[in-house]
C-alpha cells in the first residue's frame, strides 16, 4: 500500500501509522469516521488515535495534499 510521504513523516513524529494520522485528521476536522477491520491489531490501532493531536501546521500540510479540495461538498 502506498503511503503519502507527508502522512508518513507526520506519523513518525507522533509514533503512529499513516492510517492513524489520516483518521486523526478527519476526527480533528469534525468528520465522523467508522473504521472497519476484522483484525485485532488494526482495531487497536484505530482506537489509538485519541491520545494525540495534530498541530495546526500538520493539519494544513495534510489539507494541501489534495489541492485544498475535498470530496465532501460541505467541508
């Protein structure tokens, strides 16, 4: 699986995976997420996104990944 370098770098700063950084980004932006997994390890990873916060500069760097556009019309 390809991981965006920005997500990998920010993840490394927090000791988290790229997926955890992406989930945390969505949560901090008020977007409800329902991660799905049948693997215990992945379930634990999904729950471990509530013990840190992304900085404003990290949030900004992630938002620029898609040209500051969103798939959500309201976001």
